[in-house]
C-alpha cells in the first residue's frame, strides 16, 4: 500500500503590472490526515526572477519544479519557451507523462499553468488557480479582481483564505510572492 502526500491550493493574479502567486501550507496524507501545515509551495527560482507555485503529489511536484528550473537555465530565463520545451519533453518521455502535479509560474510579463501531463495554458483574464481548493480560490479571485481595487497580492491571499474556509485540503497558512 502506497501513501500519497499531496500539496493543495495555489492561486495567481496578474493585475496592474504585477503578478502574485499565493499558496497554502497544508500537506495531506491520503484523504484524511493533515501531515504538515506549514509547507512552502510558492517559491522564487531563476535568481528570484520567476515565481512558481505547485499542487498535487508532493514528489511529482518537486520533479516538475526541478525539470522546469532546468529548462529556465537552458533557455536563459525565457518562461514561455521553457514551459513549451518542457511540455514537448513530456510528450517524448513516458515517465514525464505520469507526473500528478501542476504548477503556476510567472515572471514580469507572463503567467502560465504547466501540468504534469504536458499542457501549458495562459489564463485569459490574468487569474488562475490549481489544486483541490483551486476552484474556490479561482471564483473568489475573479470576483475580487473584478469588483475591488485590491492589489494582486491582496486578491491572491484573500482568495486563498476564502478557499481555506471551504476546502478541507486547504489551510490559511498562506505564503505569497510577487513578481
């Protein structure tokens, strides 16, 4: 029997020239045990110029992040090219197709969702979310973005707090990074 550890909710907002990615700190073991409540799932990479947030199986998420960072190094920090090249690599690599994780990544100009199965998606409205509480955070972030003057960081953080009140796999120990 295999025990799976999962990292959960990430929300990103691009507004007024800045992009914020926020993530909660909960890691769940199986379906019913909070294994850790202060995990760091949002971090800066590539000399601090790129922010990533990941959700899904913890080991797969780390693998996804490592592969993406290697691509950033290979393509001189070009976020979009790195994401596309990583997706193409997955399509050629059977092991890569089985990553049960997703990642949101951003730099000064781009915001992308990268999946462990090789998809690269740019959100239409500058708002996106992933993980088990992702749909709650996405709805909250869209409403806050459209109806308030909050900054990108305020929206992403408040959206995660709202999700944490609804999703049992999301907590309110939130880390937010802005680029």
